[in-house]
């Protein structure tokens, strides 16, 4: 980012929240909350669509950050997010840098940066309490997020809603961990191989 800020700001301009609307999958999470059965949503997405769907902020852990706040890397001080948004959308990131004394970045977590403490605190707190784990729309290819499915209790059902199988990997000792869909002794892992919206619609009919 520091070496090639222009590339980031161009991408940020294209994906800044507000240009896309929540999908049925997002509203399904809201439905679970309204029924009092949602413990937490852990997401790798940075689009804040869960909040647009009506989920309270405290129910969502945005593991890779968000566009809801921003910080000047030169001073470490917060910068009003509306000011940042207007500058980014207008292509005036250099003026923003000059005004605040350094490059200004939305509070996103880039590759190699530490995940927020809230992620670590709530995974330790919530996953042992869960009585059902639903995983949607992910390849589960990025650690430590990919390992979260192993942190629920041994008898907790685990449901994957995805277009393809995911979440099965080998350890350094060639031991299979993660989802065990095809194992002869599988007693809790289920895969719905469909897109997220179709999958949640089928679940919503049962609530």
C-alpha cells in the first residue's frame, strides 16, 4: 500500500460500500438474529452488507476490517470516514495525504497485518458455545479463518452452503482435518452445494 497507493485507491473507489445491496444471504443472518438464535457472524468480507441488512454491529466480526472508519498512517490519528470517502471517490487521495500528514487508509486488514483482537477474543468466547455452525460462500483457504470450523464442540453440526466443497485439508503430518463429508463415520458435516441465496431460502422455509 505504501509503495503503490494509487492501485489501492482505485480498487477502493470501485468497491466502496453503498454501491451494492445486501442479498438474501445477508437478510437470512438478520432473520436468525430477529429470532434470537444468532450468536455471531464472522466474515472475511469488507463490504459491511451485514449492517445494511440490519444486523447490529456487535453481532458481526469483520475479520479483515471495514470501510466504517479510517486512520492516517503518518500520524496514527483517525480521519473522518466521510472525508476519506469523498476524496477516494473523487480520485483526490494525494490531497487527502497532504492535508492529514500521511497516507490515509480505511481500517482494512492487509495481507501480513495482524487481525483485530476482537476476532481472537470472540472466536475463543463464541465457538465453544455454538450449537450449530453455518459456513457460507467461502473457499476456507485462508488461515486462521479456515481453522475456525475445528473450534466448535465435537458434537456440533456443521453445515456448508457453497457452490463447491471446501474446508477439507491435510496437516503437515498428512492428517485430514476440517469437514469430513465423505468419511464413513461422518455424523455431523453436511454440504448444500448451491449458491448462498438458494441455500438460505431453503433453510428459512424451515424456521
